C-alpha cells in the first residue's frame, strides 16, 4: 500500500517542481502558484475516491517530518564540520 502512495507523492512532487520552476521563470510569485495549486488539488480531490486525499496528506506530513529531521541532522553535521575546520585553521596559524 505505501509503495503506491509513495510513488504517487513522488510524481506529484516531480510535476510540482517543474511547474514551480516554470512559474518562477515566467515571473510569477509563489503565492499565486500555491493558490493555483490548491485549486488544482481541490478539483482532483473531487474526482478521487473518498479518503484518498487524507491518505496522501498523512503520507505527505510523515515525509515532511522525516525530511525535516534529516535536514536538522545534516545541519548539525555541517556545523560540527565547520567548527572542526575552524579549529584546524586556528591551530595551523599558531
């Protein structure tokens, strides 16, 4: 079950990424883009089986939480690396 839902989310993300880049290239702002995206999602929800949107929303929120945890972890690692490099350069100057 999760494989198909994850694949759908991946497809939505890929399409949305392309559309956002095109929108920005055409001079559009993100607010307009999000408003249009909400309208498109609403129209799609009306055509989808009842409950499909809730499943995709739950999976999307889970993925966002996981991605934010990864970003925090990577940010901490970059911070530690930067501190170590700064210390090495400081020691080198001695």
